[in-house]
């Protein structure tokens, strides 16, 4: 019985997956397992964060979207009060540094100098809110208006990277790369498991195709 030839299909399958038993294959699986485990460990909290905030984004009506609103007024220092009246060389840098010292805000999205009204305005976007600074030149007063976001609103904007600064943008980029690498190494590890290989690959295909089918069949589109 042992001398009988194997069925052609079985021989082809064995040859195709033979590399998984080779020394190079074992080294590949070892490296992928190491990468997969440590990336999953490092990304555990961030992955949960993006999962939870993704759910929150999908159900905005569950939570109150209005945060606290407050208004502050601050006197300009005497030297700066005189300097802002110089329309030829407006001391924007000094004013922005003063705003940062008083409020912690920096890098305004928009600055508007309205000489006729005697006002300078500085618009600062914040996660789920904003800060709007007005300098009244004649009075020498800075008015700071803050619209603060709710905790859920801030978390949602962190998920989207909206008004969160360059550093948080790097966190999102790095998270995307590492989570993608974790998924790919997990797929490679699956190929080592002959018992689960076929069913696992079927599930990979199903998980890839099903969102596209849902999009094509049920998501509204202009076309």
C-alpha cells in the first residue's frame, strides 16, 4: 500500500506548500511571530482606542455634543499696548507670544488685522472646539473666547486627527503602519498552520470581499 502513487492533486499541494517546512520558511515564521507579538503588545491600547472611538463616531447621537463656553479678558502689558497701535510695523510676533504665555495657545489658523475696526483677531482650532482671540487696540485689552469640546468630542477628533497638531498626526501614521504590519505578519503565521490554512484563507477572502459588497449593494451613491 505504501508504494501506491499519491493523487496528483495531493502532490501539487504538497509541493506548493513545501516551502513552509524549509529552513528559510521556519526563519520567516519565527521573525513574523516575533514582530506580530511585539507589535500587538505595543499597539494594544492604541488599537482599542481607535476601535472605541470608531464606534463613538458611528453613534454621535448617543452623547451631548456641546461643551463648555467661557470668555476671558486680559489687559495688555503697557509696552505692548503702545506697540499694537503702530500700523506700519504691527508686532504680531510679540502678540502671539503674549497669547501663548497667557492662554497656552500657539500657531493660529488665521490672523486678521482690521485697522478700521481697531481689532486684531486670532483663530485657533482645537479638538471638538475652538479658541478665538480678539485684541482691542484702543482699549489695550485681549478677549479670549473658548468653546471647549466634550470628552467624547475630543476623543472623536483625536480619532480623525482633526485640529490635533503634527505630533498626533505622526501617532496616527505610525499606528496605521504598525497595525497593518501586525495584520500581514499574522497572515504569514497562518500559512504555517496546515490544519487551519485553508479555512483561514477563506475567512481572509470573505472579510476582504464582504465590506465591498455591502458598499456596492447598500451604500447610497450619486451614480
